[in-house]
């Protein structure tokens, strides 16, 4: 899980379920204090191999605002690589790049997949 510093617009980034014991999907949730204007999710193996990349936009993210005025973005990853194949059991690193208020923020987190 990644949490924010004092000037950051990122409140929290996490994946659930984690560890993931299903073969279906996992959700990566991103909580910001302001709406994002652009972004990118990259998922890597622990050895640094890029597994999957997805742009953050309104077509592929569930976005809503909570009662505390947080901007919440959910991405449902189907646990497949860029070629459409199931990823193996293991630890994966997700990297979130988000542009918020004309400033780029980068946050990371870990996800365990058990098949």
C-alpha cells in the first residue's frame, strides 16, 4: 500500500483482494484529494519485467466521489498480461502515474497472486 506525503494529492493506493487467491480479477483502488486529468497503471514482476500497462481514463475506470470529497478510482485487472495470457502465481508491483492539478505523482504497491 502506498500513502501520501504532505504535499501529495494521493491519499491511498491499494489492491484487493491481496493476496489474490482467485483466478478472476483484482481491484486496484486509487484515492486522491483532487480529480486526476491523466494517468497510467503499469504492472511489473518483482524481477522488473513489464506485464501490463493501462491508461487511466473514464472509459476503463470506475470513478466516484465519496462523502468526504475524495476522488476514488477503481481499476479491475483481469490478471492477464499484455498478450491476454493469465499471469503466474507470484508477487507483482503496480506503479501508478497520475497527473493531478498539473503535477505528476508516482506511487507503487505490491500484489500477491496465488493460483
